[in-house]
């Protein structure tokens, strides 16, 4: 099939490359000339495991190309995906300006029947707004489909190639059949393709992210209570996770969720519920807990040192999660800000996100090339992102490099007893301090 994907970000680029991989002809469009130039030069504007290889192969085989020309891409395509950002507006609502601008641009470029698919995360009713925006600008026939994306950054290709399910919101047989054909190669293992009305499809994406965010905030509160009553959150987590109604995934306490999706999607869901006079009380709490959880490591650091003035703090991890360079809403950002404000020096290491972090903090933070460079001369180490390479460090080497062997672990990478034996004072989340 001939496809256009408008918006070549974390979702659009992955979707475009994966659709090309299954034999479609895909043109990825972005208004950001620099991004398109990078891609046309054979480089990657983002880090996502496996993506570079996938893009290279499909470009070489002539199925995947990149352009800023929406007009040509739309004219040649049967199905057009809108995958632009839907950031949080000032009032918490999802800002639809990019989606609607693209809808109008598509309408101007149309030269016959097109299926216009909304892949961006958008509130209920957006498919109608997109339809109205297109209808106002063209006489050509079209169908609107809502096809929310459930991939996770860091495992995006696997998630896209082998989804748990594909959700298609459509009220139109012709468009539904084209979408079923397009997704058939991705669901051979038996994952369901769920066809529903657009409103349900749009809401399903928010409900999924809100549920996942709720689990994280719930576990963070359980962890905080564990610390107060002397219980170990690891034991509690395993005990409740083995109940099949609860399950073991996504039950890890930490330093709060970040990323480009959970924070804004929780806000947006509260906002569109409130527009219907519904107060989504749980999500209010989920958000408040998350905000507070992002301060936990800093509070522990302060309690340990008293004043942080003149201290050197090493940071392992900047990205909001491992295997990505994305720092949107990353817990590392408020932690670094608080440390700098308290007069500390920050030495940070991240395998992929240092370039992005440098764009935020400039030279107020020292970004170093290895995890050991970060702990050199440090009064303490704070672990913010659970990259695999942090799990088995050379503890003796760390200790010899640090000014004092104190670790604040926001991801519970180590066992407290193990850290005590290695000679560290060790703070973690929801477990007792080892010293
Ligand atoms: N990132 C994720 O993990 C994820 C997962 C599922 C769903 N989503 C949703 O998918 C959507 C896209 O997210 P993302 O993370 O890929 O965003 P992103 O910011 O990485 O990419 C969006 C891209 O759209 C481009 N763009 C904006 N306006 C444009 C226009 N008028 N014409 C052409 N290009 C334009 C931008 O330049 C940018 O490259 C959002 O609604 C998001 O909530 C994201």
C-alpha cells in the first residue's frame, strides 16, 4: 500500500519504518527541515534501539523516504497517518493545533479518496474535528480513522511489530477493510485487531495511560508507607503481583513517571472529563503523588547531608526511562534543578541522553563519558534511570573514586544487604537504609 506519515517523531518514524518493513511504500513527512536532512543523510534524529538499522534497510530498498513536502506525499498516498505532537496546553487540555493544521494541509493536497488516520493521542471528538477541518477545504471524498498508538519508547519496534492489540476506530467499511489489510502482517501471532467507534478508540488510549500511571503512583505510595512502617516494598510487590488480578508488570516504585505521554495524558483526561462536569478524583491524586515522588531523592539527599552547598553529586541516568534519549518530563530534570539551587555540583552520565540534557542545562552540569567519571570525587551517587549497564558496576572501583561511599538509588537496582557488604551507605525507595 502507499502510505504517508505526517510527523516523523518517536511515533511517526517508528510507524513509518515498520510499515515499510512489511512491504508498504512509505513517505515520512516532517515540517522540521533539519530532522528530514538528518534522515536523508542516513542518520537518526532520535535514539531508539534497532531503528537505525530498520530505517537504513528500508531506505536502501526504496520503500521508505523522507520529505518536507506534505503535498506530494499526500497526493501519492492511499492512507495518511497524522502522527504529530499533542502537547499539554496551558489549561491541561491536549493542544490540537498541530493535528488540525495537518488536517487542513492534507485537505489542500488531496486529489481523490483518502483514508486519514489519527495516530496521535487525541481527546474524544477529535476525529469529528479533523473531519470538519478536512471537509471545509476539499470536495474529495475521505474517511477518518482513529488508530491510537500503544508503543513504548525503548521497545518501540518490538511493540509496533508485535502489538498486544491494534485498535481501529472507524465508522466506515471501506476504510476499516484497508486498515485490516494494512495491519494483518503485524497480528499473525494472534494479537487482536479491535474495531470500534472513534470515541472508544480515542478514549482507550487515555484510559490505558491513566491506568499505567495510576499503578506507578499507587506503588510509589505503598513504597513510602513501607519506609515509614519498616516493611520492604520488594516483598510487598512480589506478594501482591502474584495475584493474577494484579499481575507483576509495572509494579516498580521509583522516582515518579515522566516522558512525553503519561504526564500530559493524565492531565488531558482530567481536563476532558471536567469539561463534562466530571471530577476524575483518582487522576488528581495520581498526579499529585507523582509530583511529590519526583522530589524523594532530593529530600533523602538533604536529610543525609543537611546542606548540599559545595557537595558534588554524581547522577547515573538522565533519560526518563532506559533505552531512550528522551528527557521530556524526566525526573532527572527537577532533581538537577533542586541540586543546583542548593549549591551542589552535578556530574552526570547517561548512555544516550547527555546531548539532550546539555540542551537543557548547558554547562551548569558536567556531562561525563562514563559512569565512573561521574562518581569521581563525588560525595554521593544518585541513580535516576535504570539503564542495564548500571546493574553490575565494579563497586570497589566506585568506592575508591568517591569522596564518600553514599548511594541514593531511585530505581532499587541493588539489594541493601549487598551494598552494606560493599561498604556503602545505601538509600533506596520503600526499603530500609543500609549503612
Ligand atoms: N512517544 C511515545 O512513546 C508515544 C506513544 C504513543 C503515542 N504517542 C503520541 O503520538 C503523538 C506523537 O508523539 P511523538 O512522541 O512521536 O512526538 P514528537 O514530538 O517526537 O514528534 C512529532 C513530530 O511532528 C512534527 N510536526 C509537528 N507539526 C507538523 C506539521 N504541521 N507537519 C509536519 N510535521 C509536523 C514535529 O516536527 C515532530 O518531528 C503524540 O500525540 C503522542 O502523545 C507517543
